């Protein structure tokens, strides 16, 4: 008489107004009935009319969802709780029209200067369907315990100084945040030369597929500044990403 959920809903991270479906599938000995619930803050409520396997959603605010599955013998199971994270994005952070759910960075970490012994927090965020997972790096080295949007070090040491960035990834691909410098007071900090930082991203990609390096120059010593290279690099980046390339874009 057991009910087995064969497909759990998955968490997503999407822009406001985005339309999508949460899916739940189950098997049982009799016909099954579905009912979806949502929770915002501490309020959990039944969603009227949400009695299908698929729940259509137009993203408005961040909420949690679960699905209850019943059979004719009054057995019931609940799916995993999943999070629908909604970003109130500015226009430049919105995904392209042909977005397939690959990670899109909407918040980059910022440079930090803290005294040794004080806490350090770096933060990033990405959209994606399913919701991206995160992995932080310092000076090209993976930080094994730092797998959340927020990197948190309670008591910093001088050795925590360096260049940090985070990779957001899901089943559609990965995207990297900007690289930022973190300076911990208490001693002289030697950081990699600035010209090397752009290539950290290229090294971190560790791609098994195709890599595209785009370089746009618009400043020349004996020629007026150009405008097209910036636009061209931006448009070509999106085009190549849709063709399956990992793209590294450099300007000037």
C-alpha cells in the first residue's frame, strides 16, 4: 500500500515574472491524488485548485513548496520541500530570451579589507533552473567547506588574504563571478599580479567541452576610441554560450 515518489520537485532561482512548472510524480497501488502547499515566512497554506502533478508558477516572491500525494486507502506522503527563489533583477541581470536555465550571475562579491581576527563575508547569487550549487576558490585553490552563496570566515588570518571567486553550476552549465581581492590586516600581503587575475577564470573553467576567448579592444594610442567592440563582445558571448561554449570575455 506504500506510495513512492518517483520524481521530486526541484528548487529554482529565477527572475521576477518568470513562468515555469514544478513537477511531482508518484506511484501507488491505487489511483493517486495530488495537492500542493506553499510556505512564505512562517505561514504554510494549501494552494486552492493545485491538484495536478504539475504546478504552474509565475514567480512573484521567494517561497517554499511541497506536494502531498494521497491514495484511495488514505495513505499520504509529502514530497521534498523546494525553494523558489525570486530575484528582483535589474534589466542587465535578466537572462536572454532563449534562456534554458543555465546559471546567470546576478550578484558579484565585492573587495574586502578586514583586520586579522575579524569576520569575513563574501556574497554572490545566481539564477538557474534547477537552482545552482556554489563553490568558492581562493588563489585558484578550491575551498572545500565553502559551498554556499555566502562565504563566511569567523576569525580571519593573514593567510586568508588573496583573490576569491565563486562558481555557480547546475545541469545546464556553470558561470563564474568576478574575481575580487581580500586584504587581511596584520602583515604584508603579496597578491598575484593584476594581469594574471583575468586568466584565473580561464584556468578555473576546467572544461571538458569548448572554450571561447573573446578580446575586445576599443582604446588605441593613435586612433579615437571605438564603441563597437564592447557591444560585439557582449552579443557574441551570449551567442557562443547558446552554442555550448564556455566563454571568457576580456576588454582592452
